[in-house]
């Protein structure tokens, strides 16, 4: 406690904690907060299933992932499951805490690399507000919902902080911990750390040839450090990833690796995995961030090698994905590392401003700083809580009021009381709330798919039946095509679904399904029971 207390007191005294709280408020104000929908479809219902095994008996994704142990969602869903009936409010509390850990870590890293506190704060702000989601691969450091990546990146930024201090053993322990939450994030950071350490051993520390004994001593020390880190990572994070890989590999393979690639990486997740689908603006920003970071930090051996390893991956990954189309290499999703690159780039730009910009960049501390931050925090959260409708953008803030205002959430909660626990639903393409709020099985869901051949084959077949397209004939606009086809499903089609175990359909009031028994409806949604 004696070591922790000064560290925390420094965060308070230096204004870092107030800055992090303000940034969290600004992020909520800009991006809102989500619970029980979108990417939560893979973690919240799984947590509910961990607490009650009778739920979701016919849900394709949930039953599939529950049969794969361990799996990549197990740790984070187990944490959600701990809170039982208080899962929703506790998720908000943990989201706030995890976000503050991330923001404080970013602030510490920036302060370590920038000579001015306010420019360090500006680097954090620029990374997360103006240039949010400008990363190749559609990933970010911060998300407006609490998921596996939220935990992993909050831990990962502190791994980078200790890495820059050359406390490699502490860094690798943090990386191993992050791996349990999000295997891809952890493995990528491990590759960067071990890669940098290996480069220093192989290429040296910039020591002159006139000092051979010093060079040899540093290399021996580096080799010992690599082995010490391996002994910490191999039986922890690496073993966990290996067990997940083995669990997925045990499944039967009814489709070829080429078809599996087409379904999972090309059809479903090309915005994450295939560089040819990344926005040009994201490549532009990543490029100038890399140039700026390398130009500013090239004399920092750790960052120099880290940036060069990143660049090597950016050059090789498109070959693995677009040319070789390898299901083994594609999951490394190397462009996810651009979330760290963008942040380093913003720090580099602030460094340039510090040394070559106007004299105000040399300001050490602004008078009334803490009062100003406190006032900004009060204003930000006041607008967020009381005047979100006054903002020029539509802001979704699932702080609990969605139970009173969201028609889809409301009908899902009614479904929970009006249908049996083994009810199985089909529903429109954009719906992701059913499992979290109705606690009923989905026959197929576009956002939740199993990343193994057996599950992928079944998922693709059901997607084509419910939404009318597949990986061989992908439409230009998935959402539009899916809605058009879904509305075309008639009572006769419902007979086919009933034969395959579907018992209910959640749809729009305009959907003509004459002859089916209506269970419940509101102004925007209606539920029918499929019985014949």
C-alpha cells in the first residue's frame, strides 16, 4: 500500500484523474453508452446462460460457444455472470472503472513521451475524439460498451507503459492477463514485446564496436530477460490461447478451409480482416502516424523496433489475407495494432508541437487548472444526463431508460413473460437485443456467429434462409437486402421454419403474416407464434 498510495496521490495532484474523468464524460457525450445490444450479443446472453443453464436451449451461437471450452468469451462473460440480477447497473460501473484505467494509462504513456502535460492530454483527446474509429480494421482503444477488448486494452496500455520503462517482466505479466480477456490483443502485444527484445539482442543497443564486452554483456542480459518473460507468458496467456485453438480444432469440418475463409473472413468480417475493405482515410492516417512516430522516436530503441515490427506486419498481413487467404494467419488481425500506432502518432505530433510550436506549449501549469477541470466535468455530465436530446447528433445512452423508451427492448421484455423458455425466434437483420432482454433463443443471428467450420456451415445456411443471401451472392447493402427478403417471408415460409424448430417470429407491424397467432405488439414491433 505504501507504494500504491504515492502513485494515486500523484494522479490526483497532477490533475490526471480529473482529466481522465472529463475524457470519459466527453466520450459518453460523443459516443453514448450501450448495454445488451450490438456487440454485447456475444457476452451478455452468454453470461445469462452461465447463470442459468436452462436458458437458450436452441440458440445456435450460445449453445455452440458453450460447447467449446475454453473459448474467447468465457472470461469476460464469467465476470458479467458474477453480478446476476445486478448485471446491468454493475456493467455500467465496471465500464466506467475500466475506461478510467485505460485513460489514465494513455495519459501516463503520453506524459512519459511528451515534455508537456497539456500536450500529452491533447494526444489522448485527439486519438479518441476527432480521429475515433480512423483505424484500418475498424478497431479502437475505447468502446461505448463493456466487452472483452475493453478489459484487454485497459490492461494493455499499462503493459506498454511498463514496457517503455524497460520493466519487461511486469509488462509480460500484464500482457498475459490481457490475453485471457482478448486473445488477439494479448498475442499481438506479446509479439511486439518479444520482437523488440529479440531485435535488441540480435542488432544490439547502438553500442559502438569499440565496446565489445559491453555489447556482449547487454546481449546476455537480453537473452536472460527473454527467457524470464517466456517463463511468465508460456504457461499463462500462451497456454490459454493454445487451449482455445485446440477446443475449436476438435470440431468436425464439413466445409473446406477455402469455404470457411469465404464465410467468416470475407463474407462476415471483411471490414476487420481484409485490408482491401478498409477505408482509405484509415490508411492515410495510419501512414502519417507511423512516419511521425518513427521520425520522432527513432532514437528510442524500444519504440523504433516496435514501429518496425508493426510495419513489417502491415506489409505481410495483406499477403496472408488477400493472396494466400490463409485461415491460420488471418485471425492474427495485425491491423488491430494500429490502435496503438495512432496513439503513438498523436504523441509524436504533440512532441513536434512542443519543440517547434508556439511558446504556450512550454506552459508548465495553468492557474485554476483543477477548478476548470471540475467545472468542465460538471457541465459535461449535466448535458449527458439532462439534455442529451439537445445535442446535434442522436445519442443512445442505455443507462436504464431504454426499458421505458425503446420499443424493441420493451417488446423483448414482454416476450420473456409471454413465451416459454424453449421458444426459438427468427427476427430482422438489425435486431441484437432479443437474447439479452427476452432471454430467448435465436435460430440464427447475423452478428453472432461461430468461428469454426461446423458452426460456420450451419450459420451460413440459416442466414440464407432468413435473409436471402449468402457468401456466394453477397449484396452491396446487406441491411437493405436482408430487410427486403425478410419482409417477403410469408405464412407458407413459416411452415418450413416451423419444421426446423422455429416457434416465433419478431417482425415489423407491416409484415403480412395472416393466419399466425399474434403474441404481442407495439407501435414498432410485433411477435407471432408459428403454429400450424
